[in-house]
C-alpha cells in the first residue's frame, strides 16, 4: 500500500515538473500578486462547459503543525486530465487569531471551466521554490461549480497531508463579488459580472509590454466596501516597483559624463590664451574631470548590481554609490470596480524625498548652498548653451575665411603682373564674395556684446586680477602685470560699439577701395587702348612698325603700375581682416570659456553640482514613471492627448517633510530638484519592437535641456495625433506643496520657522494657477474646467488660513492635479510611514468622493488599508517589520486622519 502511494506521489511530481518546464515564463515572487502571471501548462480547446473568466478568492488557512509567522498559499487549477495550472501565489501572515489569510486573484491567460477543480497548497515560506511534496504542509481541493453554486458565504475544507491520510488543518474559501446575490439570477452570472469587468484591465492592459516597461514586482490586495446605496465596491490596491529606478539614473550618468567630456575637449581646442583666461580654462577642465571621475565610479558600482534591480531600500539612502537612485520608489495604484463602472484607475508615485543623504545636511540643502555660492559670484558673466554653440561656429567660420581672403589677395597681386585681365576679374569676384561672408559673420550681435562684457569685467577688476569661475578673484603675478595692462588698454579701446562697428566696416571699405582701383585702372587701360588703335590707323607703314612696339612697352609699364597701386590697398585689407579676426576670436573665445564656466564651476564646487545632479536624478525617475502610467492610461482619450502637446503635463509633488532639523535640508534639496524638472520635456516615439528593452524610455540632451523619449508599440503609436507623432515636445510644469505633519513640525510651528514651507507652497500655487489658466485658454471646452476653476479660490483661502499642519492644502492641490490629468507624487523622508498614511487616506477620500463610499465605512476602509494593505508590505521590504515606525506619543501630534489603527505601529 505504501509503495503504491509513493508511486502515485512520484507520478504526480513528474506531471507537475513536466508541465512546469514546458509552460512556465515567470513564477510569482514572494508575497506579491504578479500581474505577469503566465500559463503554466495544460491543453487548450479540449474542454467544454461553462467558462469562468476569473475567480477572486478570500482564502483563510489554519494549520495546526505550523508555528511560523507566515506561509505561502499556492492556488492552481486541475483539469480533467489532472494537469495543474498555476493561478496565484501569495504570502500570508499569521493574524492574532492564528489564521493565515490572503485575497487572491486566480487569473490565467485561458478561461477557467466550471467543472475544473481548484487546488490549494500551503508551503513554508522558504520552501515554495522547491515545490516538493515533502515540504508541503498540506493541500485541499474543491470544484469551481460547487463554489459558485454554494449559498453559504464561504466553503470550509479540510487541509490534509500530501498522502491524504492525516488532517492537519482547515481552509475556508469565499469568493468576492460586486452585487448582492439576490440581484443575480444564477451563481454563474453572479461571478461573471465581477470577473468580466476586471478581465480586460487585468489581463490585457496590465500585462501589456508597455506596462512591464514601467512596472515590476507587483503586490496586490483586494477589498470589498459598501457604498451609500448599499451596493458593493471591489477595490484592487496594487503597489509596484519600477525598472526605471535604476535604468534612468544609469542613462543620466552616461549623458553627464559625455557632456563634461565634450566640454573638456571644447576648451582644450581653444588657441593659446593669456594667463588670466588660461586660468579659467584650467578651472573648467579640473571641475569637469572631478565630476567625470566621480560619475564613472558611481556608474561602475551600479553596473555591478543585478540587471533586475528595481528597488533601493530606505536603509540604503545614505549609500554613496546609490546617490542617484530614488529611495523606495513605487507606484501606488488603485482600481475601483462598481456596478456602474469598471476598471477605474488612480495612481500615485511614492518615493523618498529627493535629497542627498550621503553628504547629509549639516550646512543645509541645495537651496541654501546655491544661494551662498551665488552671493560670491554676482559679477560673473554667463552665456547660454546656444550662444556658446554660435561662438564656436563663428570661430570656425573666421578660421576658414581668413586664409581664403589672404590667399585671394595674394593671387590678385600675382595676376596683376600678367596680361590676363579676364582672370583678374574672376579672382576679384571671388575675393569680394569671401569678404562679404566674412563681414556678415562679424556683424553678429554676440561679438559686440561679448567685447562689451570683456571690457566691463576687466574694468571691475582694474586689470590686476581675473575672475575665476568659482567666484574668486585671482591675482596676476607681477611678471604678467605689463601684459595685463596692455590687454586692459586694448579692451578699453575695443569695447565701444561704434569702435567695433568701424572695425568690421573697415574691411568692407578696404575691399571697396580695391574694387574701385581695379575699375579705374581697367577704364584707363581701355582708354589708352582706344587711343592706340586710332593712332595705328592714321600712321604709315613705318609708323605702324614703330607703333607695333609702342603698345607692348606701354602695356608693360601699365601692368607694373597696377601692381604698385594695388599693393597698399591689399595690405590695408589684410591688416583690417587681421584686426577684425583678432577681436572676433577674443570675443568668441570669451563666450566659449564663460559658457563652459557657467555650465560647470559657476554652478558651485563639484560637491554642490554633484548633489544637484543626484537630487535631480531621483526626482526624474519618479516623474518618468508617473508620466508613462498617465500616458498609457490616456491613450484612448483625445482630449488628454491634445492637452499633452498643447499645454504640457502637470507634475504635483506632495511633501510631508517637517521644517525642523535635517528635514529642512531635505526640503531645500527637494525644492531645487523639483524646480529643475521644468527643463525636462517628453516626446513619444515609435518602438522598434515590443521587446521590453525597446519599450524603455531613453534620455538625451544636456543639463538644462533633457528630453525623455517614451516609445510605444507601432500599432499604438499610429493612433496618436499627428502633433505627437511628429515629435512635438511635451513640457513639464512641476509644483511642490509641502505640509509637515509629525512631531518635529509641531516644534517648528511653536518654536522654529516655517517660512521655507510657506514660500515653497506660495510659489507652487502661483505656478499651478498659471498652468490652469493656460489650460483654460487652450482647451476652453475641457470637461470639468468650471469645477477646476472653483477649486483654485479654495486653495488660496486654505493657504491664507494660518492653521497648523494645514493638510487641506495638500488635499485641494491633489484634487486639482487629478482634474487636470496630472502626475501625482508623494514623498516623506523615506516614503515608508508618513507616505503610507497619506496615500491610504487619499485612496479612501477618492472612494468617498468619486464612488460614494459610505461615510460609516470610511474609517473602517482606511484602517483596513493601513492594517492589511500594500503599504505594510512596503514597510516589510524596507525594514523587515510589518509595523509603521510610530510611537503613541508621536501620533498624538499627527492630524487625526493620518494616524494608523492600533496594532499597526510600534
């Protein structure tokens, strides 16, 4: 008998392993509901009977032989051929009453059959991957038909050992539903109403290649809440990591390394410079090399990490080599299914406040550091990237035209001694053409303004020092005083706009003199030839013989006279060109140097620049993740697509940082990082294929002008408006609203200073109103525009109210953001505890305002999400505990709606 049982067990093991090898694409990870569940085997099309698209189950297990804190619950289907197909796996934590509970969606890429059976297996948490019978704590099975037809709210089943002999516990299974059972004609229909509503979004959109490019490692929780009219809401809460957490910072590092490498080459290519300008060049090269070396080390460390890395825990926020990575970045999404609507999604991106925890906040954050540095470099001159590019083009143009003009002038003199007057005309025309091009290049306003800046800077320094790009004055050595004085005198002479106008005008006048002289000499030559011709006709044969030699000698003397008369004019032209080239080269070299200075060391010491880049990188990853989700969700909304290319997209950052202690520095960092996002733009491109790597966004451009290309599959891309398909830039309008809510904010409001928070909120409010006004002007018929305009006065009134911890500001700002289809982002120090309170509150407020969640069930829904929701999983993966890091005393200072239920903190 025992040998027969062992044989059956071995046969089952072989069937399971064979099915697993043939059809598994990705197994469900620990404790996560993976939307990417794939078919794990089984015949298709051979079964008949009624079809059940999905089952959403509540599973409760009581295992008498387990003392562990958690187990793995594995659900699969068993068809008529005894072939098992994986449906879902989830970690279940032991509750206070000793039971293990999990909400599971049994979704597969084939249809479930009514006569199929469901099998539930319970494993120890660390034994699931082995999938061995001897590691299975117990199993049970039930018929889908019996579950659907059951009039009881739940089915109670015996949990037995794998040999079926011993009873080791109990499993209770209940299905989730939207409508009351009395409203449905049959059990089959009752399940279909629910499952059909979810099937499209779960299977098609959520498992699409586009979504896999933005999200990974999902964790899901299911809830059922009652509405005011006693109907049911099915709420799916989903928290996901993002591969963008690491892929975008790696790209940013590569772009920054390339940008600074190009700048080093750019200033090295400049000609020999005077000592004080060479000091500027040395500053730029040293600064760039510092950043290049640091970024290359960071890049090398990131490449050592696993290619599947998608998450930076809060405990690693001070890691030097993870400075550019967002802390605890997740998308928090909620899908609401009700009798009147199906699959309505709401998203919030949560991540630790973008800040440089590695260098800490002893001297403040970026806002304060940049302000201090700016005070020391008020007199510095800077040029934009476009102006620097124009200067390089002008330098190249002058370097090309000067030798051409000199060569043609020499050729003109050489031809003047010959008798080929036709060739002389050709050379003169070429000289005229090249000189006109030269004059046109010199007339650029950039040259004139640069010469004026040179004079002003030299005058400010009195010729005894030069301004280094770090804002300090560097004294010129005594040996260079004479050269510096000479240069200063030259600059004082050249700075005049009229003087520079005369410089390039003299080139044109010199050319005119040459042309006039050639015309005059040619006219004189023609007159002499006519006189000679008349004399030849009147002379006799002897005279003719004498006169035959006369023109020849006259021509020789005439040509010699040409060269003598053209030579001083050509020399003058060359001198004028040389003078203009010297001045233009001085001006454009100054522009290139100052442009390089403005983009490098003028931003501050390398440590400040690196801090700014790191903070920007963290904010950028979160923004791109939110934009991609918003774009994917609005691809079928023409009004939203029009809004993107005509107005841009709003990114509303919600901060929960206090204005006390080191969090002041974090807020200063975050303020600058969010503001820097205003220089970012998006474009939508057509992907080469639907492979995951081809659908990842790519970064291009330089600091202050980055563009993120978001690829879409060809079929999706073809349906976009022409403006987006042609590469129209989608601008970003970032705003930051911060309200501190913890005990440190209480100290700041009573004994400290909250002016930074007030200033940040006021500036963001103005930018938000400007965006809404622009939206109203561009899209006056946009749905909900009137209600949107009514919200703005409420926001103003709320901000004017001198109220401690006025979280109403955050609620109104978030409502405005959702109404304008903006990207919502929420942060606290590490996006773990305070952020959890905020996003769960926001979800419940959406359910109450948008889906009529009953007021009497509001608090219970809020407690459920905080006690059993996805954010507890977030705490677990960050610190290894499922409790929020609050104490009872701390929570007394929190606004009431931001306090977790008893038992969920400690």
